[in-house]
C-alpha cells in the first residue's frame, strides 16, 4: 500500500514542468508506474513516455496505458507468464516486445534490454 502515492510524491517533488516526464517500472514497479501515469493523465499532467518491463499483469490491476508505451516481456517468464501480459495488451492493441529465452529477472540480458528500450524510444 502507498507505492503509487509514493511515486506521485516523487514526481511532485522533482518534476520540472519545462521538461518531459518519462516513467518506467519493472514487474510490480510497472503496475505502480501504470497507475501513477493514469492518475497524472486524469489530473491533466500526463507523462510523455512510459516503459514497462515484465509488468505484473497477472497479479495486479495494471492500468491501460498510451499506445506509445514501450512494453518488454521475457518469453519464459516464470513469475508473470507472457500470456498474462499479452491478454492485458491485446484489448489495447498494444505491442509487446518479447525477448526470446529470457525469464522474469532478465538475468544476463540487461544490456540487450537497454538496447531494446533505446531503439524503441522516439527521437
């Protein structure tokens, strides 16, 4: 409890209105990111970009996200099955980038994960 409020408190304390805001989260953090982004959008101050990695779509109510959100999931995730994230993304027509052979914690694949996020970041 309170993680979404904590994330919003950090945004409120450090957000520079002259700069774009990007939010990202991994697993449970992706749930927190989605909910914080929803609240910001509902308040008329949306984040410009979201990155969700291995979102905990099976265990938490991950909020719908903008169409340009970067979502990355491991093919062999044993904590949050890929099918759960695809089921969450499908009604939103949201692409999911799947890293073949990668589990929930992206062991040994963080450099590739970084590359995927950078390649998919709009310029």
